[in-house]
């Protein structure tokens, strides 16, 4: 269906850049924002920008397609409450925010079919909003069919493919975005740990930039590593040494715990964010890391790269595995390959590593690529982690990846002794071989 008029609720940085993207494609816009905004000449295709909801709704001549770009939670709930009696059955509302997937489902129920409501997780940041987004979309077949033209123009079109995926089941798109963000937590932490290690052994920033730049032209190529290179090239600025979070990482971890799904690498990345905020405790004992590495640096860098690749690969595995397992619970329908391919372009977690995960079967941890990777490189991992211990270097997330490998390759572990102790004081049933 041809669409030439879109409504936008919320005009922050994402709202502005999405507007500019749509204006370039000759789409007329109506914008509602709680606070008054004054526009420059770039926004010439905007029919109306108002803080009056009635004027915003009345600016449409026929059916309405409106995207919400405001903070998740109560703000979304409030706007739906205010708008639901002003829309018709032919109108479509799309939540583009980082809403919690269960809230999305309850919002859908509260609307009571007064109009079509779908959710869309978006990735790509402000730059992606301007150039073309990565979209994770859900909804019923007929609504999505009506919106295909819109999704094609707002997503990034590259190499004859569009960077969006479609799933069936309300809230499933926001669950995908939640896992996307959790994977991002893990990868960012792994990159940080690798950089810290390189900083200690190489000392000079130019050497570190050179090595990371070379890595980013190999199978490690990713947007997040590219960001690190850009940050390192610029002049250093002093900022507070702590990490903020918006909550999607903790939602993912809570969901994994409730559903008995292991995402230990992502869990550790979340924990380090919590620890980072306790600056007082962290500064009680300050100890500098001054170590002299006797190993051949070239060989060491080779081992570091192998371990770096594995840990990022493992982070994707755990996140994607959670998607596979959870969809059965909620009866959602995904085409996994389409989801993962949509991450290859205008996406914060885009990486060449995703190619290794295409065309899998049922369980990521059973795919040959994963098992071969462990068998070929296990000795490199061991040597790297021994060095980290000797140098007293912090490596929460990477160690959690290595610990999981050890559980896989060591058949005899201490699980049964914990169960025997539980049985001793609590009469828990034992399962015998």
C-alpha cells in the first residue's frame, strides 16, 4: 500500500532523524510533541507540529499511520489511553520504543481492537534513523502487508535486501529488541576487557589502534569495534568511570532465569555495570597494573584475537539461543535467518560473526562451527586466561564464556554433590543412573 503521510509522536533525536529520513523520501509528516518545538528549513514536509493531540489527529485526511517514539512504560500507556478513542479501525499505531514485551501485550489488550497496534524494535541509533534503520516488526499478516511500503522506505536497503524482519505474535518484536540489547551489553563488555588487556601489554595507543583496525578487517568486523577505533583516534576526554543502563539487559536476564535459559556471559556484563556504579568501594584500594610480558607479542596477539572472536561468538550464541527457546512458550513465529540477516546492516550489533550462525538447526550449542571452534582453539583460550590471572586483569564476561566451555568439555563436575547435600537436609528426590 502506498503511504505518503505518517504521524510521529515524540520528537527527540530519533524522532527528528526519522523525520528527515522520511522527508527525503517525500513523505508528509504530522508531529505531536508534549513540548513546543521550533523547526528549521530541513523539516519542510511537516504538515503540522503541535502539542495539541486533537490538532495532530485532525491533520490526517483519511486513515492514520502513527509511530510512537517516546520513553517506554507509563508514557506509552498514557498516550495510548489519550489516543485510543480518537482512532478508527483502519488506523495503525506502531510502538517504536524500547517497551517491555509484556507491557506491549497488555497495551494491545487494552486497546480492544479499536485500531491496529503493532510493535517494532529499532536499531541503528541516530545515524541509522537518518540513513535507514534495522527493524524487528511484529503484528498480524494483514496489518504488516499494509505497512510493507513504509518498512521498505524507513529501513536500510543494501545488497538487494532490506534490514528488517517480521515475526508473528504481539510483543515478539520487543522481545527480539530486548535480546538484541542484551547481546550488545555482552559484546561491549568483551570489547572493553580486550582493550584493557591490550592497553596493559602494549602500552601505546597507536599500537592498540593498529591491531584493532587490522582485526576489524577480518571475521571480527563489527560496528561496535569500529566505534572503539573512532573513540581511540579522537583526543581523550575525562568522564566518570561508570556505566549506565536503561533496563533491557536486566529484563533479558530475568526472562532467562524464569525460563531456565543460560546467558551467563550477558549476566556478567550486567553485573559489571552494577559494580561500576559503586565508585566509592572501587576506589578504596587502588593498585596499578604494571606488568612485563615475557611472551612473544605477535604470538600473544594471535591468541588474544582467537579468544576475542570466541567470546563475541559465544555472546551471540547465548542471545540467539534464548530467542529460539522462548518462542515456543509464547507461540511466536520467526524466520530466524531473516532475523539474523537483518542484523547484518544498519544495526548496532552488526558483525561478520553473524554469518557463522546462519542456516543452523535447533540448538546453537550443537552446531558444528561452535564445536570445531572449541576443539581447534581450546589451548589458546587456556593460555590467554592463565595470563589474565597472572596479570590480575579484570575479565568478568570473558571468564564466564571460558567457564561455560569447561562445563561442556568436562563430563564430571560437582553438580551431583550439591544435589546430595540438598537431599541430606531437605529430602529432595534423587535421580539415579
